[in-house]
């Protein structure tokens, strides 16, 4: 992994996305901080950097372009992450599609739950910006498998160290995280 890119990403996530106060997480738990990754994933500098750091993470784990054919996850947290990786791969001359998993299949049109190039019969990686309980990546993993994809791994930008890794690995796939709470100077909660 490019250490200077990862170091800069840590700085940007700390500056843009980490908020201190009292927050209720999606899990229902209370926390004295919130990692609002959309502040980073949709930022002009951090967003593209996320694509490169995450692509490096996938490559080092053996799931880079040429192995994984597409990346995506549950809308909306995973959407900018998937497109950032797709663009990072393209900038390196590599092929990597992105896809979006809806919370529910549409009830009109093509009635799809998974949008984008078909993932049926393809090797994919499920993404999330940050994971607390693992619920969103698990929902996306199940939908991708139902759409005929072979899920190779789940990768998140920030792991909150609250059990998502263990829950996801119970589905028979590795769990990868680019950044930890330690990287961000935060304590597990």
C-alpha cells in the first residue's frame, strides 16, 4: 500500500469525517464520536484517494483487478467507494466494474435489487464506508449472492471494531479494513 496516500487519507478522514459529541449509531449503541464517511467519500481530494487506498488494499489481499471483476455494496454508503475504486482502477489501466445494491428490489422496470453491469457469475467484493454491526455489508453480500455473484471478500474504509468483522467472516469471506480506530486516534465503543 502506498504509505503516503494512506497517511494523507488518515489525515483527511480525521479532519473531515470524525465528529465528537453524543451519537446514537445504527446499531442503537451510544458513541462519543461519529465517523461520517460521506464527508470524506464525496470530498474532492479524499474521494479519489479512497479509491486508490482501497484498490491497494484489495490488491495486497489478493482481490485486485483481474481477480475481482466488480465492487459494490448497499446504497448509499458503498456507492461513492465503489465508483472511486472503479476510477482508480481505470487510471491504472485496469478493468473493475462497480455496482449498487438497493435495500429492496424495485417494484417496477427491471425489478432489480442489484444495479449496474450484471454480476451474475462474476467475482465481486462487497464494500462499505464504515461498519459497526456489519448489517449493511451482510445485506449486500446476500443480495449479490442471490444475483449469482461469487463474493470474494468484504472491504470497508473504517472498521469501528464493534463485531462486524466476526459477523461477516461467519459468511465465509474475509473482512478487510483500510483504516482502524487506532489510525484515527479513537477508542473502541
